[in-house]
C-alpha cells in the first residue's frame, strides 16, 4: 500500500504535495518523494528513504518550484526501501514521470522485454517499467501533445497486469496529469483553477471538498481547469462530483472511527491482495519457497508471539493434516530458553507481522546457528526477519496502524495454510480434495466481506457482553485457534478479562469458574467435532453460564443450545481461524467503544515489541 498525491494548477505545488503526503503517511512510510515540473521545462525529483519528515528536512530551502507535480509515500513491495527505489520513477530521459500504488504482476517479463530493446533501469521496482513503456509509446506518437500522451498511457496500461493506481506526467506537456486505476484507489479533487489526484480523500481536503472516485479500468486526464474520465478504450465517462462532508481527522481513517475498525473492514481487500497471484487452479504459486529444500526437512518448528503465535497454531493443523509433516508451535520467548532440538533437518517458520519482534528474532538467530532452514512470514519489507532468511513470504496487506493486529493475522493464517497446501501438493499427500482447498482460498475474501456486512449482529451482542466482568471462549481444532484469538482481541481493546480454552479442557478445571455472570463464547461452526462442541455447550449451560455461539448459517439446531448465535457463512473447517475471528474482532471493537477505551493504542501495548 502506498500513498499518491498530484496537483496541476496555479500555485506552488511542493507544499500541496507535502501536505497531502502527510495525510497519506498511514498508507506507507518507508520512503517518500516528489516530482515537480520547473519553469525551465525539466522535471525536478527529490526523494528519500525513511519517513516523510526526512524528505521535508532535505527540502528545507531547496524545494523545487512549479505548478505541476506529484508525490508518493511508499510501502515497499518490490525492491528494498531505499532512495533509489523510492517513487517517483522516470524513463532514462527523465521526461516521463510515474508514481504507482499496487503490484505489477508481469513486471519481470516486461522488464526483460524493455531491456532487450535497450532500456536501462535504475531501480528494482515494478513501477519503473511503466515509465519506460509510456516513453516508448509516446515517442511512437511523436513525443508531443496531450492527446498523444494520453494515448501512450492507455496503450501502456494494456500491457500491465495486476493492481494499480498510476499518475503520469511528462516534461513536454506542461498542463497535464494522467491518472489510471485498477484495484488501487484513486480520487480526483476538483478545485478552483487547480485539480488534484490522491489515493485517499484526506490528501485533498485542504484544497477542496468536491471529489470524484475513479473506478477500475478508467483513465483520467486533469488540466488546471478540466477533468475528463475515459475508459481504457477511449470512451468518455460522465460522473458527477460529490461533496465530502467528513471531518479531516475522521477522514484520515477513511471515515472510520478507528484504524482498528478500518483495518477489520479492509480485510476482504487485504486478503485479496495477500492471495493475489498465489492461488492457481491446480497449484499454489509461492515462488518465494524456492529457497527451501523440503526434502531435507523432517520436522517444522513454528515460532512466534501473541497473535502471530495463534496464526502459527492454525498453520500446524493445516501442515499436519494436509502435508503430514510433524510440527511444533512455540511461543518465541519460551522456545529460545527451552533447549529446543533444532538442527539442519528442521524448518523454522517465523511469523512476525512487524519483522522486528525481539524474541522471534532471537529464535531466528538460533535456527541459523544450528543450520536449520528458515521461512519468514512478515508484512514489513526489509525488516530484520527478512535478512538472511532462506525464504520470505510477504503478507502484502499494507501498513497496519492500529496497534492490535487484525488484517495481518487473517493474512498470516491464509498464507501459512497456503504453504501447507503447497507442501502437501509437492508430497502428493492431498488427493482430489486439493481443488476444493484451492477454491476455498479464492472464495475467502467474499466470505469475509459477507461477515463484515452483518456487523449489526455483534453490535447488539456487545451491549450484553459489556455488562459482564469476564468472558470465556472455547472451541476445538481450528475453532480453538479462533477462540484464542477472539479472547486476545477482547482483552486487548476492551480490557475485559477473557480466557480461551480447548473445549474439552473446560471440565478439567476452568468449569469451576462458571456462573451466570460469565458468558462463554463457543466456536460452534460446522466441523468434524461439532457434536462434541455442542456437548461442551450443554455442560456450560447446566452451570447457568450464558452461551454465545459462533455458528454456520442455516444451523438452526445450534440455537437450542445457545442464548445467542452469531452466524457466519458455511466454509471448510480450515477457514474457521479467519472467518470466526472476524465477528469476534467486531465484537471486541463494539465492547471497547461502549467502554470508551483507546482502541487504536490500548494501554501498555506497542505495535512492534523490540525488547525481550
Ligand atoms: C495482538 C498483537 C500482538 C502481536 C505480537 C507479535 O493484537 O498485535 O500480540 O501479535 O506482539 O508481533 P509480531 O507479529 O510483529 O511479531
């Protein structure tokens, strides 16, 4: 995820770009850059690795001057976060300038093709190829004129596959910005004597409240006083602007009250991004795993902390069930001091969204010292866990700003399960069921969307849960993972005491705690052990503890054993740690909101735990 802002108008554009980027920094902050067309008809580019403030300091006293420009704040996907890979990018003449949010899936083949025609690349990014493509197409059309530049951009867009929002400008066309969108957001701000483009409304609000949303497959051309939208084939599109009524602070969160809710609601898109290009009809496509010699592995140790540890538990169930390899899942802070048996036949899977958790990094070092192979799952490009790992799988869900993990967790589960399925396909330990399993991941974003669409269920329940002093969660198998994560969410954001148990463990002690004042949240979705979960629910009700079940749509029978039911769509069991957790994230939010908690920055927590 990256932030894009651009402006064509009458005023000095650098401050407009920097203010816009400040509002978009939540989208990525590993580098920032601007490009401005100056009075002498050339393009001045300034960019810097690190946060926007670093670029601002660099510009102090030497900001480029001009009225046409673009700016970008980056969340690296292709190429390390450094000065060279920071956007904007240009072709070799420096005339065509591009910023981009998204991933160009066929960039490797396009890069080879362009290199063969003599193009020279400066960065490792997928984005740079687009500047070279546009330059070629524009040259073919004579290299001048707004209409030709627009045609050149359209022709280039037809060559790229993947997700994008692009902004393009050219030193030879002084009053024109071109934007294009396919899956990544792009908004037009309509001003007086100036027009703007941005990834999100907050970047526009200081200049205008009149906005237009560009849809997938559209191209938009902006001059200082005209905005025209086209289809990729050149047909013109009519759209009325709308008036933004949001307050700036709210708008920074895209209209959500908290980043926590925003990130919960983003999960369908985040999962689609995490899975994009990785699930094919016959196989899993995770080229990242090429660095692992699977034949050498006779045991897997999954090591992580907190929510990432919960994702690891789901990974173990999938790996053992499908790939039939023995797996231990360990909390990193325990593992490192527990004399683990780890050697060159061990594959250590390290799960850390931040890539910087101290205990997980210590286990990583231990694995490398002992000659074990290492696979890292992280969301942060270039983070410590990625350095020296044999394989790295990026979550690709964009920055998670809320301190409490949401979309990174659901992506971790999905990707670990994909690793398990990939391995099972290699080992031929899954038969025809592989098609059904692959298909389940294709459907996953829509299933999550359906749950988010019925948030009213949890909003109502939150009023009840808020009355209690404590809550228990239980489940079995994949449902137990959901119970653990649901309990952690509730305590983190609402400070309500919550504990999770494997359902069968309840009667070995914790049942002594139950009374009418402690609700029990049972993960009772369709599974091979549902009957046993229902028996455990009956044991709970016999102690007069209220039961809230998370159950599968259409299961009317469950309502006879629960006081309340949260329904989620039917899905295979392995998706339970994702699908049953989404309503529990929402429930936690509503309880915390009723309690007036600081949901985005809960007390005592930090996004990245870099100390032991
Ligand atoms: C919970 C949460 C933490 C993290 C844990 C590990 O919402 O965010 O439990 O999961 O601190 O962090 P990473 O994944 O960055 O290693």
